[in-house]
C-alpha cells in the first residue's frame, strides 16, 4: 500500500451571513457559503492505488474536485431560541465524478438560557 507524504487537501471557501433587519426580522439570519476542495496529486495517487482515507477510498477514484454549496435560514423564535433550516449540495462527493450529487437537508434548534 502506498504511503501519503504531502498535505492531502487543498481548499477555497467563502460565504456571507446577513442579519434579518433588512426585512424586519432583526434576530433572523440568512447565509450562503461555497467550498471548493481538491486533493493533492500524491493523495489522488494514494486513493486511486487502493489507499483509504477517513471518508474516501475504494480503489476506483475517478477524480474531480469536490464542490459544496450551503445555505441556511435561522428563524428567531424569541431572543433565546432559534430554528435553523439548512441545505447543502455536494457535487463530486468524496472527489469522485462517478458519485451523483448529494443533497442534505438539516434542521437545528439552538437555545441559550
């Protein structure tokens, strides 16, 4: 089995969060973010040769950069509690073009007392 010697992941990420005062809900927030992830050449070779990572590796890597889009809306129920609706879209999950895009929906409750 090959050994991995260099930094395994390269990435670029950016995002924005906007307070709800723009639409009359000062305690709400809406956010969007994107990330572009890539494997180093050494890591690609390692995975393609049958190496395993924490979340990737089946010996059949059809490598493509992974792209992630995330958006959320945090709805303030009151000053202490919010309910957040979240959506993530992963394109080329696990850096594999053979994998279909994945949609992930989330619901989160946050409270501070």
